């Protein structure tokens, strides 16, 4: 009797267990089905990589939001479903920030006439049209797209002339003291940097966005200085990169701008900061705090200015003759800095009587109402702009990659070209693409890879054996 009762109870418990398992399986399948339905109906992407490298960068997002016209993309690709799907998925990220992006697929083998008309050299190229401008590209990586969109948003190529003939820094020089790296980056963004010798032409081109005086080492002739003064008087924009020392025959230009360009060299006694940034010389000035200027407010890192001097407003200038410049100081040094008036060799210390204590200003941005038409070939800029900096090394090949030097340089070129909407549109650098681990980290990661599957397998076996004993 007891045995029958025990068997009945065991059968009931087995039935209850089977019922529980059946209910669990049904609920699990229901949850999986609901998750599948929700995942298909409501699509939300998350990027957990460092710097969001699998999503559009903030720089690209900002540029896309500034576009005010439709962007037409024609992909000259073969009839490949995978390729088309990938391109649609890629441009879907762009359409989140600019709705008016139109994608069209054309098989160049089936429509060779259209491909030839659009300048397509081979299958796989894309044609981008923005307004009246268009450009063919070979790659759809974000940095390439960023550069192309910047070029398309400019109404025309920006010509920038670099004066030469007085040992100035050259945009064509690929040596450490040249500026070829800057020129290469800016050319992709729609700038054309051209050397210009005033003795050859006896004039300054009127189709340039602005002119650059890049740290001359020889005196300008009086006639050359007069041409520069006349250029400024007629509303031309200017970037003047000055180094410690004299102004090499440009005294009248200095006075015309109402500035004082100093002779001494800036030094900084903050050794802790120098060690953190890997600076080996006290004359390499690091700027870590930026003022309210639109040229610097969005800089992401420090900027470095080796062997620089200060630029100040001339306190005796009364702005007679209708100049009326507005002055905005740029790049203030730390309180630990000073302007050294003597030799910087050996153990140099601050001299209360001869030297000038920091914080000091490395540069000055000037602007005023431009009442002169620039040229029929260029847009009339309502505001004339000038930037004078007490350093040129930050733009040279051996320093342009330091901190935010390149970003600041790009800002200068955009601001002087009146392309304010492109300020702080910088190169997109993907970080976090490498995983650097110590030896203990590698061992821990290996144990995790091996241990987690083994632990799950062991837990499953333990549960199975436990059920078998019931």
C-alpha cells in the first residue's frame, strides 16, 4: 500500500516537473519570439567602442548638420546585392544627421556613356553632388568623406599666397622646417597654398583669400613693404607669423596694425608640465587654457609654440585715419612664463628688471568693417581679418602634429577665409583601435576565454547529473 502511494507521489512529481519544464520552454520561446519582433520593429544602435569609432564622429555630425542643400550620391558599382546593402547601411548613418541624402546605383558596364560623362574611370567609384559642385571619390571612409564635404561646401577653391624671397617658411618645403604637411592636409579641405614673390609680379594677387607672411629672415624692400601696406589698406586679410627678433623692414605694417611685436623669447619654468608633455626645452611654450575666441574655444588638446614671442596692442596707437581695429588676444601663456630679453643659453632665470612676467599673449586677432570690395572673382567679405602670431614653428612639419596645432592652424585658415561654419572641423583620428595589455593582462584574458566556456560546461554537467539522481 505504502509502495503504491510512493509510486503515485513519484509519478505526480515527475508530471509536475515535466509540466514545469514545458511551461519554461514555452515561456522561453515566447520571450525569444517577442525579442525578435521588437528587434526587427524597433532598431536602436549602440557603439561601445572607445571614441565611438563605429559611429560617425562628432566632427562629421557637425558638418552634416551645416549642409543646407541635398547631397546626391551616385554609386557606379556592379549589380552586387552585398555591395548595395553595405552602401545603403553606411549612408543610413549619414542620413540621421542630414535627411536630404539621395543614393542612386548605376552599373557602369550597362551605362558606359553616363559613367564617362560623370568622369568615372572604373567601377567602384562614387560621384557626390552638392549644389552646383561635384566630385568623384574612390573611398567612402569617414576621413575621406569629411574632406570631400568640406571642399564641396566651399563656393570655390581658397587660394592662399605665401610671400617668398626673404627666407620665409614655404608650404612646398618637405624638410622639418617646411610646411608641406600643413599644405597637404589643407589641400584636401579645399585650400591651394601658393608661394608668391612680389619682385617678380610687382603686385599681390587680388583673387587670394588671404596672404601669409611666414617668419622672414631678410629685410623686405621698401617697395615690397608698401605693397603689403596697400594690400591691408584695401581690405586684404593677412596671417603674419613673427619670430623673436626684428620685423625685417615691416615697421610700417606693424604700426598700421597698431601692434607691438616683441624681440625677446618666451620661456616657462613649469617643469612638471614640461615633463608631462615631453617638452625638453623651456622655450617650448604649451598653451592649455584658451580664451573666448572662436578660433580656440573648441580645441581638444594643448598647443605647442617653440621659441615664440609676444604680440601686444600698441598702447600709443590712437587708430587715426579710420583704421578702428577690434583686437582680441589669443593664446595666453601660464603665470610661470616670462619674456626673456637676454640670451637663452645655459641656466636662464627670470630677471625682475629686464624681463616681463607672464601670463603673456602669443597672438592677436584683428577685425574691422571691410568697406572695400575684394575682387570680382571672390566673394565680398564684410569683415576684414588679420591674425598676428609670435611664432611660426607650430605650423612647421616637425611640430604640426603636436597636440591641437593642426586643428588650430585649420581654424586660422578657415577664419581668415570667412568660412566660419567650418571652424574646428578637424581630422578624425580613431583611437582605441589597438588593445595593449601587460603580460598579466594577457594571461587573465586567456584564462577568461578558456575558463568561461569550461565553467558553463561544468555547470551544465552538474545540473544534468543532479537531475539524473532524482
